[in-house]
């Protein structure tokens, strides 16, 4: 679901940045999956200014070109222009050197200093199609303006720039499927009031076109409201409304339909406009039609009805599949002069049946299926009617017909203070609880020493029991504000199966064995010599054996490195030099508080990847082979959000340290040659040691397989030029954040550093694999996703695209 940052400001005063608002919403349960920048003209005309042609003369080497000098405010520049209408004294649009233009057709291009037929040109005087505001290429744009030279063209054209928040709306939060709904959450989070547009000016102009309504089953349609508007003029919407819809990825259609879409996304209330003159018999009937009845929808498809979907009908038959899709015969067209505007509250069950049967998923059905606000239809109707009068003219030619036989009551819920503390895991001040609930429009109607009784409005379809009210308190109070520790415990509404670490260990052992690793089990007793000579182990931390059998096995091991090296040495001495081994083992140490022990998993690799053969020469094992095994373990356990850092500390020549938050998960790298020789290993050893206790604690369970999507995967490649210090891991994190749920995976297939790019830079050739599990990706969606990735790379890691 897309939410306009600019439009949110119409509901609530916001000083915070889009990123800050996104963080607030995500923390409260409305996860913002990404932020897109919308510009009414692509590129925002960055670097394009108003200029004045000071001189204009024929190019000495080309009959159809002119040499001009143009004042662009900061300087006077020479520009070679090919337009036939360029002349001295004109105010023009100038693209400065270094800016990028986005024409209506063709690829974007950068304005560069050039020599054209021997004459220097530092910019371009633009036609309207070259800057993306029109289709004409007959000549340059000549402006009638008093704006100073150098004024940004964005100011002249009133370019709209907006930030669009992409919210991954969960099915229970139907109340937040609108700008008003999101503003309600921000009201509670920021402690500010929201502003809802007044409709006090609403009143019927006459009663010349009253269309009565009959609802045959109030259970399917508890509320149905409507009114007539006559003498409207259907046409294009004003620019502000078109920009609003385009920002939300909607295509403007005409002013009437656009207003209904505006109300839907603004208030969460779907509306539908019928051509009033096409309603046979002048009456609306809300009913079911017979099974196998035929109905033609707006997309020109003839559909056979199931008999279970709710229909909006006139005396002759169906006009619309209620809450799902309109009919071809009754839709608003350019010839429409009178409309009947519908605003209803339908049963979610009945709308879901119709939507599922016909395979139609619309913005209206999305909201009706989850539950809309039964108190909103009349207000939304008034708001839409006033907008239609303002934009499309006409007169309101009937009072509001409101069929609402059994009003939906507010829910009354009793909540125990003890349960609030028990479920949240922290005791909150009673005054703070009351403040949070009232900010969410959940009213106190009673209170005792132990309980409170609250009243919940019906638009909160997800708040129906005590636990739901407590969840509302917690999400506004802030999940992060409840400190967690090893002994802090809160109750859960459902049982969670305990993790079987032995099963996890067995499955990982099988996985590593399938990748050519051998499992080893080594002695927990080791030589004191290793700690004394290694330089990185502390001899005073050795756990000494009181009744030791020999000096060589006199202490408990502090890590798994040297016991693993001894296994490698034993095999190498017997001419088995290509080895990949792993071990689950316990390590021990002495601390100021006594003794400590922990479980680790260690991987050791040395020699070649595979035995030499006539098919291909042998290749040495490298860090990538080691880290691929580490990634495999982490992925198999379902652990994400791991950060990495390059380190150069013993026992490694170089290594990557893996972290989960502030906790070190493990390290993987090349063992120092001097340390390998302590165990008499004289070839390169790649080693990783991971904290098995932490892995087991953070594991979400063994990764489950799922059905392969029937929709195709799309690959797109980019070559990014970045600073040499920026790692692939940083790029990957930025990409996964910007790509959202469509970016399934990415990879690097080339890295370049050399004289073809700037010093201190490197180029990554990256592949991005996009896939939607619910539908085939369109070129428009693919292009939009890649544009978002490019823009994020430019903004967050300072990259530019290598052509």
C-alpha cells in the first residue's frame, strides 16, 4: 500500500523527515518496506534553469545551427542550438552542463560540454519533449516570465516532489489502508491532533433526481448510501489530483472516477459512480442474481455469475459486482451528465466470495474484504460530492439516501491491569495506559482498581478482545521500550515449540557432509604449549587438570583451532593433503568468576578443491570456499541481518568477523602461517569458528522448502562504480532494502579496478533477480524497481552507473 508523505501533512502536522516517519510507523507495526521519490516531471528538472538569449547568430560551419550566448544567472555560456525559432532576447529553458534530462521517449542523457562543428557548446536550450513536459519538438520553449535568469525551472513549472511510503499492510490492519488511517497512528505516536476536512457546506441544491434504494438482505449490506449529482461535466482532472494519483501509481481516468479514487486512498472508503441516466427504472436494488446470469464488467469481459456474489442492480439487471468491479453498461463516460454516487458498507465475507470467484482483486475489494468503517459512508459521500461540484460542476440533485436499518455498535471490552503487565512484560503507569488508548480513539467508559472498560469504534476491525487492546498499548508504547533479558519472561497467546539443538546439529552435519566435509571429534584436552606460544590465547585462562595423565594433555582447550590443526597434520603426513573438516565441540576457560564453557562449530579447509583430473586442472581452496560454507550454515538456520567486518588479528592473517547486533557470531579467515606450524601444518589453512550457542539461540529453525513460483524470474544487470573502501556486503544490504519483496537475490559476476575508471574507485558488475510470486512482472514494475535501486545506490553509497 502506497502512502503519500505530502498528503499525510494534510491530516497531521509533520516536521519529521520521511525516513523518521517510516521508522515510527515500522516500530508501531505498520512496516514501511521502502520509500520512493515521486516527481511530476521525472528527474525534477535538476540542473535545468531559466536563461536569456543574449546573442544569436548563424553557425559558420552549419546552415541549420545557431551560435548563442545565454545568461543562466551564475554565468554566461555559449550554446549551439539547432532549433529554428531561437532568437535574441528570448527567455528559454536551459539544461546546464552536467545535468541529466529525461525525455518522454528514449533514454535519459547527460548534458556535456562539447564541440559542435568546431564551436564550443556548454548546455542545451530545450524543447518541451526533451525535458519531459510535452510532446512537441517543433522548436525550443519560449517563456513569458519575469523570473530572474538562473531560476530553477522546477519553480516555473511547479514541479511536485513527494516521498511515497510503501507499507506492507498486514491483513488485520484494514483501518490503516488510507492516509487517514496512517495519520491516526501518527496521532498516537507523535501526540498531535489530526485534521479532517469539514463538510459543513454540504446541502442538496434540489431534489430533481431522487433515486430510491432497496437492500434485500441487510446482513450482506448493512449500510448503503447514495446521492445524485446532475449537470456534471466529465473531463480531465486538475493537475494536483492527477499528480496525487500518479504518485500512488494510479492512472488518472476522468475527474469523476479520479475523485472516487482520491476518496478511497484518502479515507479508506470505496465509492462507485454510476451514469444515472443508465439506471433503468430509476431505482437501485442491492441483491443477488440467479446463478449463471451473464454480466459484462468494465474490462469488456462477459462473466457468468455464481449466484453468491452481491450485485448492485436496476430493474433490468446488474450494474456492478458490489464492492469489486463496475459494469460496462453503467460506467461514467465522456457523455455522462448525471451520476449516482454510491458509498456503502458491505459484509467482508460476501465481497470476498465475489472477488475470489471472479479472480478480481481491486483497491475497493482489498478494503471491503478486510472490513471498512460503517460510520464513514455518509461523510465520504459528502466530501466527494463537494469535490465533484468544485471540479466537475453540477448540482446535488437529491438528499443523501442512507439505508442503515441496524447501526453497527461500538465494541465494549474489559481489560485487566494485571493482564496488561503480564502480556507486555512490564508494568506501565495507569495514566500512561489511558493516554495511549485515548490517542487511539479507544475511550474509557469505566475503571476500577483492577480493571478498565473501554469502547472501541467499529473501524478497528482487529480490536475485538482483551489481548487486542493490550497489543494496541504495546505497539504505541514501543516494543523497543520493553527491555529483554535472560530472566525476563512474558506470556504468549500461543505455544511455541522448543528448538531441538541436537536435531539442528544432525541436520547441519548431514548438510556439510553433502558438501564434501568430514566430521571430526577431537579431545577436549590439549597442550598448554599452544596458549603459551600462540600469542593470542591467554595462558592464565587455561583450565588445568588436577590429575593429568601427561603434560601434553594438561589443560582444557580454549578454542577448536589447534585440535583441528592436529587432525589436518595427521592426514597431511599420510599424503592426504586436500581436506575439508568440521567439528562441533566445547571450549573452556577460567574467568575471574570461576569457569566458563561454550559450544562452537569449527570448519577447517586446506589443499585443493578436488583431485586433479584430465577434465580440469586442480584449484586451491580459497576464502570464498570457506565463507560459502559459513553462509550455508547461517542460511540453513534461518538467521538474517548479519553484519561483517574485515579484521587482521590473530590467529588470522585476515578474516571476516560476523556479528548479530553487538554480539560476535564468529570469525572466518586465513590462519597465520606461524600458528599452523605450531601444529606442524605447512600449507595454507582456512578456518572458521562460530558460536554454536548463539547460533542455536537465534535460529528460527531449519529452512523450509516451498513450491517454485509459476511466475517467471527476471534478471537485470548493473555496473556500479563506487569508492574502493565500500564492500559488497554494504551494497547488498542497500539493495535488499531498496528492492523490497521483488528482489529475490543478487550476485556479483565481475569486479574491475584499473585505468578505465577513476583512481580510488572500483566497478562491480551486479546481477539482480526479480520475481513476484503472485503475478507476472510488467516492464513498468521492473523499470520502477531498477530505478529505485539505482537512486538508492547513488544516494546511500555514492555510486554511479557505468555505461
